[in-house]
C-alpha cells in the first residue's frame, strides 16, 4: 500500500472512530460508574483507544446534555476523582444508539462479504 | 518523602492548569473549576506518587496543549449556545472557533462571512444614502452597471433614488436573518461530535 493510501486509510479510520466515540464512552459506563482514567484504560482494554484530550471535553458535553452525572470521590492519592454515571436518559440513548449501530453493521457486513473474500486472496499476492 | 523533583512535577502541572483556565474563560466559573480540578487529578495520578517530572511531562504531552484542550471544551459549549442564539456575534464567534478546528467549520465560516458581508453592505448603503445620496445607488448605463457605494458617481443614470434606504434596509435585514438561520442549521447538522446514525453513501 502506498504511503498516500495509508494516510487516507488512517484519516478515514480516525473519522470512523470519532463517530463511534460517544457510544463507546456510554457503553463503558453501562455496568458501573467510572472516572476518566478508568474509562481510558477500560476502552484501551477493548482495543478502543481514545485520545485523552478528546475524552474529557466529550465527557463534559455528555454531562451538559444530561446523559451522565458526576460525583467527586476521594482517591487514595489524596486528590478527588470525578466519577461519571449514566442517567436514565443516558441509558435509554445508549440503548437506542446501540440498536442502530448493530442494524447498520449488520447491513454493512452483508455488503462487505464479497470484498472480504477478494481481499483475502489479494493479501496472499500483495507485496 | 517528597523532594524537589516532586515539586518540579507539580509546578509543571500547575503551569498547565493555569494556561487551561485562561483558555476556558467565558465558561461558567464553577464549570471551569470542575474542569481544572479533574484535569489536575488526572495529571497528578499519571505523574505518580511522589510525582515524577518525566511522567508529568509525558502525561501533559498525551493530553495535548492546554490551549487546544480548552478550545475543545469551549467549542462544544459555544456551539451549544450558538444553536439557540440568533445573534450574528454569537454565531460567528462559535463558527470562527470551529473553523480553526475543521475544514467544514472553515467552509461554514466563509458562508457566514459572505452572508453577513452582503447584509452589512446593504444596511450600510441604506444608512449612507440619506447622508451622501450622490454616492449610493444603482447606476445603469451603456458601459456602466454599478450597485453600491462609490466615491465618485459613475456617468450613468441612477435608478433607485430614495428607495435605496428602505430597500437596502429590508434586504440587508433579510440577508442577516437568512445567514443566521443557515449558520444555525449548519451548526446543528455538522457542528457537534455527537455521533449520528452513520449514513452510507
């Protein structure tokens, strides 16, 4: 793959990830309240790395939109951690987004089946 | 036992927070305090206990420049306010900041500048005509087609006369209002990080 193609691919991937980020963050809060660093490492564990400078403004916006509430809880190091928790509105939205996401990826998956077959054979002959 | 390295690390963090706070001016003060406290907590936790200067520097690098971080917080806030505002100042303020961050934002800024420029020009002509009637108008002649404000009137007949002021005023207002509506729509449609249902094609 040429360097130009690689850059285009990376740009597209960045856009795609950006579009899914909100859903990923809401999902990270589904089972339990978490604070910033916890959300970052949780998503990293799921192979969904988020830029630290991107996460915090996003969390702030989610709070402003009423999708999450925050609570300051003292950490072991003596400085407070800001924990985020989904509100009922946030849970409902996360469910809806998740449903649409699954419907979309199901459609996309069937659309991509012929591509996947072809690209597998191409990779074998690709330099 | 905390030593001077710890102090150095903490100083780096304090410095970062000071720049961040500066960039957040304009947001509600309790929100600014909460943001600063959270980022401080994030950086201190990353810097370790006792705080290590190298770790602190790395944590700061991962977060990105304080002014950029502040800009991201503000863009979200401003775009939200702009969505409910009709003020050209509020709208263009939000759009200009958006323009610095994305190509779409830049395009929207151009649209805003054009629309408000046209509206402003029309309003200006409307205001100027009673004062300098010879310098404002629509001149049409064999080699002349001029609509606007001039220093020397062209050699042609001026068509609008005293209608310039009411027409210019109305059209100018229409241009400003239409531009505001367009900007609001563009902001709502393209201006947030909110993920939408992905559209194929």
